[in-house]
C-alpha cells in the first residue's frame, strides 16, 4: 500500500500530511480531521487497512500538533487558524471533491468550516463525537462526573474551586474519568500509533483549557448550533453510549442539521474507531459509498 508523507507551507509554519492509498475514479478521497485541539493524526493510522478498499485516506496534523510546527505564539491557537489551514490543505492537495470525517474537535472544525465558509466540493461529512456548543459540552461533562466515586467527585470539585489542576487526587480522578468516557491511557499493549506523542499540550491548554470540563481556552465560547441549518451536504452524526460526547450532545447536532443521519455505537467511549473498530469501519464504508 502506497503511503506518501509531506509538509505544506502554512503562514510560515509547516503542516504535516500523510496520504494512504491511491485515488480511484468514482471514490472521492476521505480527509480525516483529528481531535483536541492538541491531539494528532496518530489514531487515524488504525484505519490504514481501509485504504485497501480503494478509498484514499488523507490525514494531517493541525499546526501546533504532532509532526507539524509547534508555534510559541499563543495567538495562533484559535479556530480560525485551523479553518484556514484546512482550506489551504484542500487547495494544496487538490482535494476538489472530498469526503470529510472529523472526530471530537475535528467535527467542531467541520461544523465551523461548513457554516462560516460555505465550501464547495464536499461529498459528505461525518461528525464523530463532537459538540456544536461548548457550553452544552461542559454541562454534560459535569453530569458524567456525577457518576464517579465520591472521592473522585470531591477531588475534581476541589480542583475546579481552587484552579489547581496538579494535585495527585485530582490527576487520579481525571484519569479515571477519561478512562471511563474517553479512552485508556496507552500502555505496551495499545496499538503503536496510540503510544506515540501528540506534541499538542500547548495547543490543548491554550485552546481548550486544563481538562474536558474546565473549558476556559480560546474555543470556550464555541457555539455554532444556530448556524447548523446552513449545512446542506449529507451529514452523519456518530457517538458512543459511554462517550464524553453524550447522546444529548450528539442529538443537539443531529436535530439542527437538515436531513442528517445519526449512528449510536452501543459499546463505545469517545473513540469508536478503537472500541468498536469493525463496526466503525463498516458504518463509515456504507456511508461513503452511498454518497459517492
């Protein structure tokens, strides 16, 4: 299988991209947009085999993440930068006709792009585990925290009250919360791509904040709910039953996009690609084929 890697110049920085497989007539490539802000393309490598079906996969590291430039300048870490980068990448790689799949923050970026920039040539979009409103997201995170043990709830509440997110009790509680609703901390048994660093700590702290429930970064006011009616491309909303992106969050996206479809992964946390790999690929494949 052919894998091509490269760098796109972007605003004096460099954006790393990775192309798996070759473009086939009648099958538009799939552009994969990772989460975070501050994650990387790494987990999308779990999809490499899917390119054997003749579907070219294109993944990249958003600036501030992975193998892309990691700017010191804090003003870079805003949603507009990443939207401009997405536009630039489509032009640079000549992705005139493309399917898109955004996971978590990647789906938020898709919604921002589709509602504010009116792009052309988008065959379909999959929004995987993404909120249209950060306010609803943080509200739901606090509801999820309420299912944790008394000790963990207390440790998280204390950290929120003091703004000190470095204490051992808080860190342990946050780990358990993430394992329950997001994914496990990688260990030697995890797939190799998940063990690689994402290099996105700075991006994450500036754009999101210290964790999933204290959103005080540059995207803390993110809310495109009232603009979702402007999306007129086929959209599939997905999430897991045990996901940071709760069914309520997914429904609030689904309800506002004309003609959207929704698939709930019954045994998944925040990354169905990992928790229910085969079902995820099957749902995705059916979706893309029906929208080629």
